[in-house]
C-alpha cells in the first residue's frame, strides 16, 4: 500500500472500473446481434478470435468512447482511493488539489482551483490523443482485408483471469475478516470464526444507502430518457462535466447552494446532491444503445397513428429494457460510492456505508470495517443482480425484443 509508483492504486482502479466497463459492454452487445455477426463472419472463413478483433470490436469501440473517457477521468481525479492506496510523498495530483482546496488560506484555495484546470487539461490531452489514435491508426487497421489466415491459438490464461481472481480474493478476505474473532500476523487463518460482529453491526448506514440510491436512480431514469429522446444532443458533453473535473469543487458549490436555500442536512438536499453524478453515468450507459436503436420502428409506429410519447412508451422503451436496467444498476452503484457529496450535503446527519467505511478505515477494528465494506459491496451486487434477473425474465418471453 502507498507505494511510490502508485501500482497498488492503479491495480485497484483497474479492478474497480473493469466491472463498470463490462456492464456497459453487455448493454451495448444486446444491440449488436452478436450471434448474427458471428455466423456470417464464420461462414466466410474467419475464426472466432478474428471475428471479435476485426468485426465486432470496430463496431463496439466507438460506442465505448464516453465510458472509457469516464474511466480515464475518474482515474485522474479520484481522491478517496488515492488517500488510502496511493503514494503519499508526493501524493497524486488529485489528492494535492483536494488538500489545497480545503486549506483555509485563500491563496492555497486559488492554487487548488488552478491545479483543477491542469487536471482538466490532462484529461483533454489524453482523450484527444486517444481519439486521434483511433481515427488515424486503429480504425484503418481494424477492418478485415478479406484475406484468410490461420488464427493464432488464444492463450489459455489471459489478463482478465488474474484481475477477476484478485477481485474475488479481496471479497473473500473481507468476508473472513468480518467473521474472525482474532487474526494476527503471521497466521494465514484466524483462530476462530464467529457471527458476533455481524450481530452487533450497525445496519442504519445500509438502509440509508439503499433508499438514497433508489431515490436517485428513480429520479434520474425518466430525466435521462427525456433528455436522450427530446433533448439537444449536441450538449451531451455538458452532462459529462461532473465525470471530468475533480469532484471537490462541484461538491463545494453544491454545499454553498444548499446553505443559501437552507436545505443542507435534509433528505431532499442529499438526494439532489447525488443526482449530479448519477445522471451522467446513466446517460453514458444509455446513449450507445439509444443511438443504435433502429429508427424505422419509430417511423412505423408514428405511421400507424401513435404519438411520439406513445411510440416511445409502447415500442422504443420496452425494446431498450436491458440497457435501461443496466443504467439503473450503474446509477445505483454510483450513488452508493458517493463519499464527498454525502459528507457535505448530509451535514453529518446521514451516514451511508461509504462514509462509515472511510471513517472506520482510520481506526483499528478491522472486523467492524470488514462488515461495513461487505455491506458496501453487497448493495451494488444487489442492484446488478436484480437488473440481471429482471432482464433474464423479460428476455425469455420476449426474445429478440429486449
């Protein structure tokens, strides 16, 4: 932990963000009719690896542009994970900016604001370089030339396997810690296991996080659908601003607005503070499948006399059920992970599993910390599992439609 090169932080960020990208990829693949592309390409003599590399990925990568940009921006501006895992001498730029912005000296706050612009410039530089690389090198080399060549045998163990195993190992260690009565170095296993820590756990943060995340996504889903259907799409980049710039200036601005409106420390103010981050991620998850939707279906519905709203309600949105469920799950997970907005807007009156886990990370009781960390993991898993279950149930009776 806190190695000078930030390798532990990079590994943790890679594991964390891989799940988000995989979930977005599943939502996009639902609109790609992968099986049809696979059958056609295999009939032309291409192997399965060649189909993915030369047929499917060139179509998928442009739709993953904004999700990849969000991952890049989050990695640049993350604060809470960098404080725990990142290097300390010197810290990451995001942590340094955070330290300057919370300094009572006005000059240091101004320095933090200027450094925030530097961080934004780094994001734009990286995003621009990736876009240029895609347009001038990757895209031109991705499309098949028509020449059939024997595909190399795929590796039996790829990079994804150790990454996934590390993620599962972390969850397993946390589970053991939550059940351990005593576990001291260098013992590889605790002396005894007990449910005592779970029985004495404080479940109030769990329920607060649950209703807060549910309220946020239920408010954001209609807003995202209305924006994607009738909003000015050329201003989509405005919605992604919270994903690009450091979170602390936005949180400070939110807190100032809540103080002026005298709604700080209220449930309504807390939910509103989460919407700024939940809505962009939900739009980001939905925009690819939404643009890939066949407009001829809506034209047919309008020709049969349906109004724009009725055509969306009866045709478009039911066929986009899987991406909508994916957006709900992603938005709920984003709400669960919000630390700074909950801390500022809640005014200390609302404790979530995230704020509780960060507070306990500075203490010495690892068993209590492991319980809250497991609850923090369980909530997004509950959201993703419920979305997958509903998607599977709907897909069984409506094959080809969602």
